[in-house]
C-alpha cells in the first residue's frame, strides 16, 4: 500500500490510496485537530472490506472532486454522508490538522499515512435558486363569442439550496428560507410596469401557498416549492432569502434569485409581424404605444394571413379606384411578446387575433370595402369577432 497526496487547498483535504493487496477488516480513519483549541479532536473512523478490489480509492476529508488520475476508477470510501463533520469545521475557521490513519485487518495498531495542516476560511452562507422548467405558460382566461377555451397555467419546481460559501457543496440544514417573486419592469411588452411589483403567480410548499412561502432547509440544505403562473406573460425573478445561525449564535441573511419566463411560447411560438410592408402599416394610439409598444406578436400562420389578406385588399382597392396609391390596412393590436393577458382587451392572449384601425384604414361598418375585407379573412378560415376584430386560429 502506498499513499500519495492528491490535492490540498484551503478547503480541500484528500488523499489517493493505491491498493495492491487489500484484505478484509482494514480500517481507515480521518482525525481532525484544531490546534487553537476551539474544537476538540473530531474522529471519523470507517471500516471497509475491499477484498478483490484493486485500483484507485479516494478517501475524503473536505473535497470538491476526484483527484487527477482517479477519474473512472474512484471508489468513495468516506462518502458525503460525513458532511456533519465538515460543517463543524466550516463553522470554525482557523488552522487545522488532518490525519489519516490505517489499521490493518486483525490489528489494533494504527499507522499514520497522512498528516497535513490546512486552513479553513468560511465567509458565510450562500443560497442558489434552481427552476425546472425556466419557462412556463400563463393561464388563459377563455370566453368571448365564439368562445376561447381556458388554458391552465403551468408550474415550475423550485429548489433553493443553502450551502457554505467557504466550503463548496457543503449543505446547511435548518436555515430559514423564504421564497418570493418580483416582476422584471418592462418585460413582456408591459412598458407601463416600471417598478419591481410582486410576482403574478402562486407559490406552494406542503400545505402553505400564497404570494410567498417559507420553511426550513432539510438535511441536504434544500427547501423546495412550486410556482404556478398567473395570466400575465412576463418575466419574473424568483427570490430566496435564507437566514442562517452558526454555532457561535451569529445570524446572517443572504439572497439568491433565478429568472422565470412566463410565456405562451412553451406551447407555440409567436413572432412579430414585420414592421415594413408594401401592403399594410402598423399603427397604435398614443396610450397604447406608451403602455404596450410591442403589440404585434402573432403565431406564424396569423402573420402569413395578415400579409396575404393585406396584399389582396390593396389589389382590390387599386382595381376599384383605378389608382396605384391607395389607403393600406392599418394593423393595431395582435398579442404581446410573451402573450398572456393584454390589458384593455378580453382576449389577444395567444397570438391568434388582430385588431384593425378602422378609420385609419378607411373602413366603416357595412361598407363595401369592409364586406370585401370580411370575405378575404373568411377565405383564410378567420372569424369576425366584431367590427375590425378578427380571429384566425383556434387557441390550442
């Protein structure tokens, strides 16, 4: 048996052992010493039968990854379940010694294989937020004539992981964790949202639900919950605040966050209608332009229908007037970039509807030109919902 130091940093103590003739009953033990006396000697002794197993075995004190040369042949002898010992060390920064001892099977005399001083420097806790998935569909509030069906909101699973920033991957149990969400101002085409308002969805953890939820991190430093979208297509930050009290009674609160996109694109893509066209113009009123400047996002088929109908309508007017220059269709609201509720409308949520500016397009109810426009849309399997409002596709 030969020992070989593998890696040593301020937060890593490990050794690689090449075993040539293993036998039953061999024992290894890590012993940690704090020379300044702040913590008594901590021992971690484990037994293993390695009979018939040859190769590179890794025994770990505090360690982030296998050492060079052990990849693919590593057997973890002291596994991560020993994290409690590591946590004590991380809570008590200072100078330490790590001693690895080996006791041959059938013997009571330990041999010291490794004796190395090291320094631990904990700079406090950190909390990371993982979302799965990172994009979810908003709730679609159905209705109208003909009716749009309801679409249930999708849910993202949240894992808030609290660890010691000075000891990577070492979990911190019993941390107090609170989850909340904040809207990212201006996202989703909602220019009127200029501050970090509370999120639009609902958290749930165990029996608790609401705009926020809280709880305690488990043995592995995790606090888990779900977040179900509201009816707004928007981007939000899911925020975790973790409060940790160390062994000295000192309390520290840290924050982590992850971005969640609430968008209809999880079911179908929506893209902007091209701004430049010889067949139509994009036009909004002042209030609409200030609140929702990106108002012309539609499903690919709807965008194709608009271009086809607008081209045919221009040709119709040129023929009717015998003029080359005619009034083009003026297109107003379709859907917002992420879809979802469009304030001021009872629909326009999933990129299948459009509004036309009647006056700017030279249209009046029951006029010859408007009846022609209805016929052109009807030829594309589109439905007139009411004057200058058309729906050209089912929702889902």
